[in-house]
């Protein structure tokens, strides 16, 4: 599916649930190759406006999950009390809009630079680490039996996966090789029961208002595994966006995060386990940056953004070496 969605077809999808109306102010929010996000307003027969978002695959699906899986996950998460947008409708083939779903548009900010620096979020920032802990605990408490089919991905499998990826690039990265060895020697015991892992739980995937986190977005990397992966990923230095001394997303501390997580029902987390997952997350992001650069250099997708991500590989190598030396 390419090009902008047909507003009339989109209006029919929404009207099936909320009544007749028309779509206005349709605009693209993201330009990624793996999925599209479109914002629009729906004006009903009485003139009232309501904001929605369309998430869809741009073509034949290639990736970790398609939008139907993400739609089901968000519904399950909402039922468990997780802060997520309400999903309205899953697209059908006869809608002529591709594969995706429509959900409510939650007003707020997702750009980390603004969340971490703008005065509008000054009162929210001290609350964010604890809110992350509470939300993560709710996600991890969701019964696996209620989930759609998801891949299982434990720590050992991810180490093997990223070792293979590094080998395919055909260029030396000694810091990552050291990191792989360090990680392989410290794989934590697997949880007694694999749990839902969001997979991209970090600053940048939260909608934040002056009151704090309003919704968690981007569930396409969800899998079952060790839930502490989400907490480690949240603490990766790249997701602090320049506020390096606040280890949790650039806005809070590890004790704040873990106290809220354990207080909301999450399991007790020791420092060695969290450090392992921060290390693995740092390595993963570095390898992803290499892949993004190769996507640009090979001409698959010519993009200044992808080329710039390639320049960040050295940052993640340095961050990983700091972790190996006992830092964060």
C-alpha cells in the first residue's frame, strides 16, 4: 500500500463505529519504511471533531509483527489497565486501505528533547521514572494466555542473533565483540515463566503531557521473554537524549524506577541483572545503527537520517565499553 489513504474509505471505517461523518486534516506523522502513521480528524454529522490515528503496513509485511498483532496487543494491554490509546477498528481487505488499524489520538508530546527540556513538562519530569515502573509492572503482569501469537526471545537467543548480524556486516567492531563475550558470561537465569516484553519501552515511545505519561506506543517489537529487558532498554544511554546523569530515560533514577516497579507487583531486580540488560540493549542499538547505515549505503533506502544513525555506532561502542568497565 503506497500513497496517502483514501479519506472517504477511512471515513467509512470510522463511521461503522461512531456514525456518519467525514475525514479532514489527514497528515503523515512518520516516514518509516516498515510502517506508516497517519493523523486525522473525524467530523460527525453534528460538526463535532474527534482525533484518530491510522497505523498501517506500507506494503507486503516484512518484520517482527504486522498491525493486526499490534492491534490485538493494544486491546489486551488496555484491558489490563496499561495506558494505551483506545483502538477503534482493524482494517479489512474490503476497506481498500491496506493492513492496519485505527486508534484514538492522544494529545501530548513524544519528542524526547521537548519532554526533557521544555517548561511545559517541568512538573511531569520528576514523576516519569516512577510512572514507567508502574506501567512496566502492569505490562509484565498480563497473562501470557491472553496474548496473540508472539515470538519467544530470551537473552541467549538475542546474543546469538546479534552475533550473527555483526558477522554479516563484514567489518570489524572489537567493542561489540568484547561486549558479546561479556554478555555471554553473564546471562541471567531465565524467569520461571516468560512474560510479555514490550520490546521498545523507552523515552520517545511515550505520549507525555504536563501530568506525565498518557500512553505507551509502538508495540511492534513485543515478544515473550525476560521482562527486565524492558527496564534495561529504558536505561540505555542513547535514550537519555543528552541528559546522561539521569539513567532512566534522561528524567529519573534507577532507585525510583525499581521501587515503583516492585511496588506495583514487579519482581525484585538486582543491579547485575539490570546492568546485563542495559549492556545488551546498548549493543543491540549499536548493531541496529550499523544496519541502518548499510541500508543507506547499499542504496536500498537513501536517507540522511539512516546515514546519520551510522555515525552513532561509535557512541554506542563507547557506551558499551563504559558498561563493561562498571559504569552505566
